[in-house]
C-alpha cells in the first residue's frame, strides 16, 4: 500500500462507521460502503474520524474496522488515531500501519494554547509514532478550539518531516490556503498536501485557492470527485454549476450535532447502510427533518440523477 505524501491529491472519502440497530459494528455494510466508494472514483479513504464515531469504539473494534477495509480495497487508507496520550495513539498506529494503512490523522488536544505548544505537540507525536509514519494534521478550530496560524503550520512542516498533509477545516479558511501556497512559493514553508473538509462546503472555491482535493464525507462523494476533476481540467464554470446544485444538501448535512444523522440516513436510503444507527449518545432525525431531506433530494434530482432515491 502506497503511503500518503506532500504531493498527495484527490478525494479521500471519510467513511462513517455502520452500526446495527443493537449498536454492533456492521461489517457487511462497511464492505458495501467500500465498494461504493471505489465505484465512485475516490482516490483514498479515511477511517475513524469524528464522523466515524471513533471515540465510541473499543480498540479492538477500531482495528477490526481498518482490517476489514484494507482487505476489501487497494485504495490508500488514512486512519484517525487521535488519543489523550501517545501510548494509546502509538498502539493503534502500530497496528493499522502493520495492516497496510497509508498514514494517520491527528487532531490537536483542546488544551494547546500557544504556538510553541502546538508545534511541540506535533513534534512529540512524530517522535512517538516514528519518522516512517506519515501524519495528517487536522486543523478544525470549530471543534478542537485550537487555532493554527500559517506560520505555525510552516513550523510544524519544517520541524516534523513526517507531517505531510493538512486536513484544512478552518472557517473562514480560503485566505489561509492562499497564504500557505504563497509561503510555499516563497520557500518560506515546505509544501504540504492540502485536502479540505467541512463537508465540502467550500470545495469549489478551495480548489481555486490551491487545495489538492477533499477529505470529507458528504453523502454524494461522486460530487466531490467531479468537482476536483473539473477543477483540475480547468473547467471551473462546470465545477461551480454542479457544486451549486448540491450546496443546499451539503449545507443541511453540515449542521453541527445533526450532520452525521443526515449523512447516515441518506447513505441508508442509497442502499449502502442497513441502518442509520449511531452509537449512544446519538441524534435521531425528526419527521420534519426527514421531510426536509426528501425536499432537498427531490430538488437536487432535477440537476443530478444520482439524487433520485427510493
């Protein structure tokens, strides 16, 4: 399995963790999801992220999920290994890398406050995991309450060579992408691969600013693949038009606290999940929310046949 690098590009779909109604991990649906992502044309997969309900899994379940996916596909797989301490982080990292993972993703603990603390944390993580383990830095201040400036990211990239990718989820963040690419062009910072999250909410503009692709879990990953491909081909107008058609549903799915319920519900409607169950504590959709999803899918289907669901 190829490792991710500072030149990695494309769409890495974040896979949700399927559960049966009783809360058990649903490996059958997971395999079906993997086949779907491959058919959709994604370039890689990301497991055990926030939308993968990683904190609700046991260590054994996390390893089983990664092993199941890696046995199903040759796509590069990034695994979220964020943990309170480096010992548990390293234990999971060692197992998934031995299975064939392409790299790991680490979000910063909310206790980090200064620039030196942030840089020092990723330096220590790189040392703990080993120089041969590629690391994705997850920059998501809305969730982690840790703000990483462009100079801080440049320092991390210089001081920890195993950090090869930024999962960009700062908001607003378009200027940040431009500043990172400008620093790279001026040789003030090493190049990092930049894959963007936030449900794809700004993907069309992020590609214009110099992003390399997406790492997110929108329920129509085909849209992410199309937008990235059209942008790479210089067909920006077509990318914007297709993206605009999906934007109301992307926006609805990106609601904090509700988004995973929306995403799992639609993936179930698409025939990929047997159940839209989340592990407790969970958020269920109300009848009004389900009706709004029907409305959004119906409107989207006028522009994209893939949204015409049972």
